């Protein structure tokens, strides 16, 4: 399974504008596989992304909007996209100028391949 | 339309009296409207909608009744409701398109009228409204291009000189579209300008076609929209896959906006639930050194949400159908932020 995880992360990392990609254990909030730019702590990113995903998922379900599938956070300098893939969450950090459509497409493809 | 027989009227009336949930309320309300008994028709519609809140034709009839009473804002609200239920409801697209045109919201008018034209390409009233719209947009573009001061009188004079207003107002097919069955012509061929909604009886949908609304009228129109906090974002939710827009504070309390009937969850619960997620999003982007947080798109099984900061401590939340394109949601979020900012500047 770890090979499948590695392949998914490597493919995501090759998309233009992607600064890093990681698979995060949805429950524990720890990185399973990560490819991140130098100086970025995978452990911290995994913990924060998983926490944000969980909180948003709770809000969505409590408000009867259903199960959270994708979360995209936009900021001045870039984007973070998190996609539900069952036991893991796919997290991608991209530059502001990245082709978001392509990044999202690859993230969803990765989620399908892991499901 | 064929006049109902007295026997039909009695039958519908008896049915409604016997069973308040009977769908006979609709033909009965239509008959009352045709007889000029608008108040009775409106009461029937409102009671019927208590039992059938998503009955598009009842909302549509109610819109016409409001329009005939000069309450364009309420008419537009009802048409908005119809379009949430049935996005391809021709009469509502046309009606709300005319309302936008009167309010000088030209891009929204075009959006609604072009959709109406796709549904009925040969409808003369829609085609003429689109022509007037084109003339208006050219005039506006000309005003902007020459960088002249937006002298509404000048624009009005030029509009009149093009004949755009009289052509529409005098056109029998256009008049017929808005003719009340009681015989009251809702279009004033001699109208030379629009008055603020709610201040004139039977403000005709076509009257403002005679001349663009003045900037003062636009301001009044804006103030009227903003006067009801729940209607602040109605111009956005009138068409398309948006379910509603809310302006919330850092505590998750709703400051303005509303969700369509039938949207999962309540406004207050949605605001309260999102509070912790909003705080977490800010922390996450700060750690990732991504700069200031600008928005968060949440795609869930039933619906899609977008949350974005407006001012420190205030956020605008959009809810859309699950099928809404993500790019469209992001663009709509930008428009909602602008409206929210204007609302806060005026009322906060």
C-alpha cells in the first residue's frame, strides 16, 4: 500500500506550482507519506491540515450538509487543498499562480486511486 | 385566459373551505386576481404556501400580485424563490429580469433575460427588453469611456432621444405581458423616470425602461435592499445554484442574509458550526506562510459552502447546490464580499 501512497504523492508533487503534497492519517493527524519543500515541517502541516479538515467535517455534518469531500483554503500567497480519501487525507500546498483546476483534478484522481 | 365559470369558482371555494390543504387555492387565487380582488388572492396564496412552500406557480402568482400593488422588491423576492425551485421558470426569469432592469442592475438583467430568451426565443417582450438593455449598456459604457460626470439627466435625455423607452412602453405585446386582468395597464407609456420602489402605486415593470434610474434612485434602491438584513444578498441568490448567503461575526452570529427554504440546517447553526473551522483555517495558512487567509471552499455531500473574511471578525458564507461549479462559487463569493462590505460600511 505504501507504494500506492508514494506514487500518489509523487504524481501530485510534479504538478506545476505545487509546493508540497502529503498523505495524512485522518484520525491521528500524522504524515504517512510527504514530499514538501525544504524547511516545511511535515508533522506540523499534517497536524494542522487534519485538525482543520476534522473541524470542517464536523461543521458540515452538524449543519446537515453531508460528508466533507474537499476543502480548499485560499490565501494571499497560495492555496491548501485537502481531499478525503478514506483513512487518509490528501493534502496539497500550492503557489498562488498554480493551475488550481489541475491541482484539484490530480488530488481527486489520487483520492480515487486510494479509495 | 378563459374566464372561470361561476360553478368552478364555487367548487374551488368549497374545496378550500373544506380542506385548507387543497390545491384548489391556486385556481381560486388566479380567479380572484382576474376579478381584481388582489388582497383575497394574496391571502389564498400565502395560506397555500404554508402547506406547499415549494409550489413554484403559487410563488409566481404572489410575485405578480406584489408587483401589481407596487411592491417590486417583494415581487422580486418571490420570483427569486421560484427560480430556486425551478431555474427555468420563464415568467420568473422575465419578471426578475425586468426588475433588475428597473434597478439598473444591467448585468443581472441580461443574465435573467437571456435565459428567458433561450426558453422562449420568440417572446417579443423579452426581445425588446434585451434591446433596451443593450441601449442602456451602450449609454453606460459611453459615459464611462468619456469619463464624463455621471449626469443622470444627460443619460436620461440621451436614452429618451434613442427612443428606447417609448418603443418598449408603447409596444402592445410588452404591455400585454404586464396587463392586469382587471384591465389596469401596468405600463405607463408616458412615464419618464422611475420612482423608488414602494412609494408609488402599481409601479410598472416597464416604466423605468423609459429612462435609466438616476443615481439617487439607485442609492435609494440599495438602501431599501439593505433596510431588510435578510434581503441584503437577494440580488446574488435570485438566479443560479446559490442556496443563500450569510454575513456572520466571529461568534458565528448571523448579521445579515438568509438561506433558501429547504436548505439543510438553520442560519444560526451554520454560523455557529463554522466558527471553529474559520479560526483553524487562519492558523493553518499562517503556519504554511501563505499570507493572509482569503477564503475557504467546503465541498460536502449535499451542498457546497464558501467562507471568506470581509472585515476583521466578520465573514460571508455562501451555500450552493452540490452541482455548482467551484469556479462559479469563488466568483460569487467575491461579489458577496463586495456587497457585505458595502452593507457594513453603511450599517455597522
